[in-house]
C-alpha cells in the first residue's frame, strides 16, 4: 500500500470539562474511524507534530462528533489540540465498492469530455445533497461544476488520473 495519511476529522473545540473534543468529520466512515479502540494520529498542521491517540468513546452531536481519547480526562489535557487534524494511515483505509472512490483519488484528475476535449483538473469535491459535485478548474480560469451522476461521469481511471465526462446542457 501507499505511505501517507488520510484526514478523517478536525478538532474544532473542547466539549465540557472531562476531556472531550468536538470533531468535524471528514470521512465517509465516521462510525469506523471514531469507534472505541480506534487508533488515530492527532497532527498539528502548523508544526507537523504527530501524536497517536486511542478513541475511548464517541457520539454524534449536532453534525459533529464528541470524541474522548484514552488517558485524556480533563479539559486542560485537550485544550491545546484545537485546530489539529485527525488522520489515519492509508494502509487502514476501508475497501470500497466498484464505482466508489476516495477523495484523494479524484482530486488532481484531469477531466476530459467524451469527445477528447480537456476541461481542466478536479480540485475540490462538494457534498451539497443528493450527490457529490466535482469542481473542475478550467484552463480559462473558470470553474465547471460536475454532478457525480451516471449521465455525466462516464469513466474514472484513477491510475491514469483521468475522468471522462459527458457535458449536459447548461453545465458550461
């Protein structure tokens, strides 16, 4: 497997005085990543400090997760971790079904039309509702928003980093 880390969440604040943290989930597998006993890496994005932590408990609360780590029982123990990222090794990623992809596999792919015209590079993935939307930075400085539906996304080749799409009327 590849070396490296996948973001699974961001610590945004403390919760109460017993060492719990508010975490914004950045994973499609929060029940697995924040399950009791899960090992995560807590990383300071500015100083690249890393610390391995074990999840003691977690629960969903107001579109976030309240996470408590083993050995951190007081607000003073966890307050310094506000703004830190939670990561997991790429080796621990979950298997996906056919036609499903991790964000890091899609971001950076070239988007081309079924006629071979290059649109640009996928730079971001939005999740506004029923389906994801891939943001393509077009060569002319404009953005193209591609809904991730079968009628638009025809083929994804993550090895070659190329996505073939059909442009429906009104997309550009």
